[in-house]
C-alpha cells in the first residue's frame, strides 16, 4: 500500500529498497502531527514530495479503514476515550503524541511519573511538564529512593554532565562501598566481549541467580543479537531477544525470496539446488546430489522431473505464473505453494519460524485487497518482497531465560545483575547523523509548522536520558564493556564511562562455559574427561601440528610405507606427469580416489573444448583419407563435420553455446588453413590411434591424436588447445620441464602401432596458436630415465610426499589443495624433489 501511494505521487519507482529507505521517515511524520494536511510552507522539493507521499499513504490507509501504527495515538484521541484514573510509570521521555494520549485518557487523581531534575539534560521533559500543567495537571515533587546503586549512579551521571567530572571519582568510590560492583572492561575483539559476558551470566545462573534478575543490554541489538544468540546456544544459556527483525531474515523469508529468484531466472542450477535442499523444502539424500551434479539441470521441466522422482514434490503449481490474475487469486496461489511444500508443519520446528509463518498469513490478507484488482507476476513479486521487508518477527522468542534489551526497553524494570555491552564511542551513545530522506535543516523547518520532529540536540539528550533511565534499573552489580576492535576498526571507550568516573580495565578471567571451549583448552593439556569428541580432536590436532612442523612427513603427508605392486598397473602419460610433478597428487587421485564428483558445467569446460576440437579434426582428416584430393580448408566441409561433432559432445541445452559456436568454428578454420597443420607431402596415416605396451619397466597405454607418414618416417602429433608448451615432470632441481608424452609416443606408441616403420619425430600442435611445439632444447631430457626410476621408487616404497614442482605447475588445476595444504609449511619440511 505504501509503494502504491508513493507511485501515485512520484510515478513508477525503480529504486531498490525504496520502502526500506522512505517508510521510517514517513512514519516519523505521521507520528509528529495529528493532521499533515495543515502543514504548508516554503519547503525544499524533497520535503514537499515526502509530505505528499505521507499524506497519500495516510489517505489510502484511512480509505480502507486502516491506520499505521505510528499514528495510533492521534487516531485514538479522535474517538474521545472516556477518562479513567490511571497511574503511569516508565514513559520518562514521552513524545508529543504519547503525551496527548495520556492527557486524553487521564481522569482527575491520575498520576504520571516523570524525571525532571533541574539539569540541562531534562529540558525536554521539563517542557512536557509545563505543557501538562497548562492542561490542568498538578505538579508534585516526589522524593526518590536514593539508596539503590542505580539511583546513585544516575545522579552521578547528571552531575557529571552538568558540572564536569571533578567529583565523580569520589562519588563512584562511595557507590562501590555499598557492597555492589560497578566495573568497566575492555576486550580485544567483539566476540571476546560477548563470550566473556555470557560466561559471567552462566556462572550467575549456576550459582542459583534467577534468570529474571539478569539482563544484557546492547544499544545496537541487531549488531550483537545474532552472535549472542549463537554463543548462548553453545553455552547452554537460554537467551531471549525480542527485538524485531524483518521476516526476510528468517528461514521462511529467505526461502520464499529464493523461490521468486528461481522462477524469475528460469530455474538455474545453483539457485534451484539451493532452494530444493533448504530445510523448509526437503531433506535430500546423496542420490539427489549425485543426480543433480551429474545432470546439472537447467529449466523447469528438468527440475520438475528430478523433484518428482527424488523428492516426491510436484512443482507444476510453480509454472502457472505467466498470467494476469486477481489479487485474491494470487494470494490463494501463495497458499497453495505453502501447502505443496508443507511450510506450516516445517516452520513449526522453530518458534521464530512459526511466528514468521503466522505473521505472513496476516500480511497476505492485506496483500489480497482490493480483491478484484488484477496483477501481473512481476507486480505480485514486488509487493510480496516489500511484505517480507516490512513484516517483522522477534529475533529469539520464547519464555523465560536471560533477556537481551536495548536501553529504552528496560525503563522502569529492576535487575540485580546488569551487563551493558558496546560501551564504545559512537555506539553508546549512538552517533547522531542526518536522515538521508529528511535532514536536520528540513526537520527544523517542519518544527516551525508544529511537527514534533526531534532536532540533533534533542536526539542527543534523548540518548543521554535513556542511559540515565538504564542506570536506574540496576539494583546490584553493573558491568560495562566494549571491544577495542570491531569489524577491523578500532574503538574508543564511551564518553559516558568518563562521566561515571570509570576507567576500563582488563576483564576477569573467563570460566570455561561450553564443551567446545573445554575441548579447545584440553587439546593442549593432559587429562581426560568424559567426552567422545576429545580423543578424535586431539588426534586431528596432533596431525595438524606435525604437518605444520619441520618434522619429516608421515602417513598424513603421503608417506604410507605400503609398497604398490605396479606390475599390472597401466599408466597413461598424464598419470606419469602427475606422479613426476607431485607424488601426493597422483596418490590422492589414483589410490585414494578422492577426485571430484562428475558434474556438468553450465559452460564448456576446457576438457569439452579439447574433445570438440579433436573430434572435428578427426572427422575432417578421416574424409581426407577417403578422398585425398579433398581440400581441408573448405568451409563447407568444416561446417558439416563441426555439426556432427557438436551433436555428439555439446549438451543440447548449454546456455552459452549459441554465442560461442562461431568463435570455436573460426579457430578451427584458421588451424586447418595453417601450412604447418598438414605439411605438404604428409599423409594422415592413423587418427586417434590407441596403443599399449611396456616402457621403462612400466605398462603404458594412450591415444595418439594423429600419425602422419612422411618421407623421413612417421610423425606422431598431439593436439593442444593451449598456446604454450605443456609442463612436464620435475628434473633433479624441481623444475617441471622434462617432457614425458612425446618420448612415450616415440618409444612406445610408434613401435606398437607400426613396428616396421621408423619414427622420425613427435611434436605438439597448438590449435589456437597455429604452430608446432617441439621438445625444449634446454630441458634436460637425458634425465628422463632417472626421473622414471624415481617414480618407480615412490611406488616401491609407498612414499607419496607433498612435493610439487618449484613453479607449482602441479598445483594450478589440482583438486586436492584443501587436502595437501601446500604452502609455506613445505619450506619447513624441506624438499628434495623426490631424489632422496
């Protein structure tokens, strides 16, 4: 409704987050005056637009017989409530609308408590008192209880702000002698502050202190709340946090937002997999993940089949969106979605999610009005997303437990143990800054028209007054704290601490408050306690210590000491290269079989591009073999063979293929036109030829891309899509440049495939670079027999150390870096490049 009102005034709104930015300021306007239509003046264009939006929003609400919560008191006064005798306590800094409502409902002999000492801090409250006196109220000075520690501290705070801090230290010393502790601590980090505070809370609870006597205060509940809730769960401390968070921040809100994203983006792989594996949707097993990784589905039809077969979820309802429907029909569609996925039952597992579901149901009632209005899907989504932002739920609902509050939430309460977090400059008190929608100058202009909008000075006094009221809630121990470092930014202590005469000191030694903390401590100390996790944790910790030390590698670094009988093991050129570059890489892949699961990419992988190029060249040259007079540069021939190869290799629904096809076709066309590709006099003898045999005492097999017969003998060719010479295996100094593939072709493939013909040469051909790549003249190829003996020694001894080549070529496309943890630690281990 707010967005519709804003669009009526401003036109179509395209700015993301418009509601979040404008609605709070509009609500402050509604709260500031009973009648915005009477406001007029020479305002800025922005202020005029804002007033018009506020008025249009208010009129739209009233037309539907609704009000915004911010105007509640003004509208209630219009109903002329019958005055009653009331006692009001806790409204220590009432706004204009609250004060007017109190005055309207109060009968003679009613009592309203307001703190109004003769001090600059209370000038706004004193003006409220003067207004009440004008309305007929009688001013009676009440004597306060001065014995409680909170009352003493609040008086100290007032005097410090009025006269300076000369006498504060003496007053605090007198307060400390009352038997209660008032302390301030600094912590190195944000998390350390929260951990220590919760540990102190747990000590109190274990000592029998009722949870209702303890409170944790944070000026910025949103900053502290989520981590405090997580840490309280770890510590076994029941914590309640009742501050409001957007429904979008809940599991339900996040899932519904993701559902809209999935539908709008055409059921893309990652987003849809995340949607269907969410706790509010399903509990997929390994078969689901194996299937989706292998098929990599994109599009509704494929996901519909997978969801039906593996999750027993019918997604057909989600396809019915491309139509113009009435508002009430769209709301019913959402209700059908809730039923399809069983959201009510799934949300019931968490109290916060259950509240979120119920609040959303109430919000959908409003979304359905006016029922007959017809909307497109995009309009429905926009309003639904706004609903997820506007609706709120408590951060951590429940019953009992220690409560987390902001200072203004505890006015009038009493706590024997109060922990105030975030006592840092700019946090408590909060930094006063301009509203980006309505700045202080514009507020001052509106004040002159009777709107009760606070100025910067008033906001600062409100902040100080809320701290004054907070101090009064303490009846026992009061602990202030702040973190010296938060979000990598240094923090200074709050000026309020100086005004209380408190100098932050080192925190007390924290008790071990959770099994996780006990395990962390126990890892480094002897002694056992009943914990099934600790022995495994110690074992894992010992492994990591050894890996990071300078001690010789052990079985967790590949030195397993179990010989491998490689008599029947068949090696490929890539296996020998991996074993020669980094033995651990070969060990993890071939012996431990830890390679990544087969997964289809949304774009062509380098491997698929290589397969495509190889297949096209094979088909073109096969045609050349059958028709020697064929011109391989003929574009029609290339197009024909390319079409055959792409049908065999390229997935039919690859999203980007139509954009990439011409690029690959052009690359192959240029390669075929290169004189070095098929030199004059060379005859393609065999294509994609498989071979096997024995080489340097190892069984080998492979496939040669092409074998040409020339006047000097056979030439064996291997295609490469890259432009540079491929890396080889390590020499004795650790440089990966000894080629293993071409010697293997010359010495094993040639004699196996054509035993009676001499092999003249072997080389790589770069398809993209359009050039031959021969063996490096500088590489120590004469070391190849010794290198292969070293590889056999690794197999004989069962030694597969993490020893990549000096240039880390082995690590460039390695799938096992998280397992081997190669890095600086290898310099401590020493690296003999496998020559020991």
